[in-house]
C-alpha cells in the first residue's frame, strides 16, 4: 500500500478494509513495494504486522492512532491474501516479485490483471466500435497526430490527461477555439520529462461532464456501491482529492448495463475489485490499484462496504483451500 503515515483516517478507504480484517482477528500486515525481497528463492517483504489487542475501537481515527506493529521480514506465501492498494503508477518490478507466489496466495487484483489494467490504456483499448459504452479515446505521444485528431473531431471540446495520472491530476478540457495554444500544451504534457516523452489520452468530451461523474465500486464483477462526484466551482475535475464534493447516487438502467458488460471482462482479466468512473452512462476510466470512496459511499447510504469486501475474501480463501489447484477465483463470478 501507500505509506501508512500519509493516511487521512477520516477518509481513507484502505484503513476501513484493514480495520475490518483486524476486527475479525486476522493476522494483518502492511508493506510497501520498496520492501520486497527474494532470499534463497523465497519472496519476502519487510512488514509491519498489527499487534493483537483485546478491544478494537470503532472510531477509525482512534484505531489509526492506537495501532501498534511488530516489524520484520515475512515470507509472502504464508498469507492467504495480498490486497494491492498502492497508488499509480505501478512499478512493474512489483509484479515480477508477485509472479513467484501467485499460485500460492490470492492476490487482489491478480498479477496478470494488474499488468494489463494498471494504466488508462486498458479502458482506451476496450472494443466498443460504436462508442456505446466508452467515448472515442486516443492514446499517443505523436503531437502531429493528436493535433489532427482534435481538428477532425466533430466536438468543440475534448478531454486531455496524462496516461499515468490519478486523482484528477493533469486532467483538462481543450477547445478548438484555442487551437493556437494546443501544440504548446501537448509539448508540455508529452515532453515534460527530460530525455523521455510521455503518452497522453485524448477523449471525446461527454455532455454533462461539467456536472461531475459517477464512481462505482465493483466487486467480483458486480457494483456494490456508487456516488456522484461534483467538481469544485471553476474546476473540471470531480475527484475528491482535487476538491470535488459527493452526492448520493442510484445507478440507472444504462449504468447497470454498462456495469454488467464491463464487470464480466474485469473478472475474466483477474480484476476482482475496481472503481469505475462513469459520465452519462459511459465508462471514462477503470481504477484497479487503490480506488477510494468507500468512506463516502458508507456515509451516504448507511452501509459498510468493507464488510462485503472482506466477506468476499473469506469466501475465496475457504473455497481455495477446498479445491486447491483446481480453483480459479473467476469461477465465482455469477453472470446473472
């Protein structure tokens, strides 16, 4: 996961999942990508393991502040579950470490799924020729091509964002009326790293985007909670980390059709937990590393999504133990 010290206990989603696991009496540890180690062909990590206590506070702030850890190296194959909750971009070497234990431990999300879906190309490459589910999307670092795409677009506005961004960082609206500025803007986005160019995403603007987007949390291919994120005044980004606010939201028929279509593919690809960003019942982004909003969805709907998530983990582990090598987590998906 991301650093424990950077958690905001009032808001953090990972803390809710950790709290639920500790509350159930599990052996729970946290670690970070830089701590991964291989010793004598066994994959270890330097971990901080929650010390057992008699009483677990229901207050997330108190739980966070009172948590104590035992520190030390632990072999990763002694765990039943590894839950990936690091922030993008994902270091591909992390997946190479996890490759060595993926047949012994349930990893959420699967190594191959993370390898395929941990950046925005996953959404952009989704086969939807009629753009019924996903707006027309282009990924490139060729400035001439991108300018031509903007000029040929039937829309007056498009969305531009960096391929490896998260939390709304770098997301802007570009307009044809400002074409004289676009080349300079693309050069800044693509060539901002010395000696290395960066890919950007260019996406058709969806009408109503200025009113915000919908975040849907998906578990085992099914939606378990949703909310609407509303941009702060004067900002196109609706991400909470970018100053947006949240509202209660109920999925409509078109949203449910989208979730069913995308959910089936997610599970097939080994993505068992994800956050979908939707505008106008079209998929804009899939977040597979550390999607948030659990806290806000809980508050708006008087639920505890972390209990559903940990219930799912317990079920996977119990079935895995019975079926051993015959078990595939994607077999638990019910296509109804």
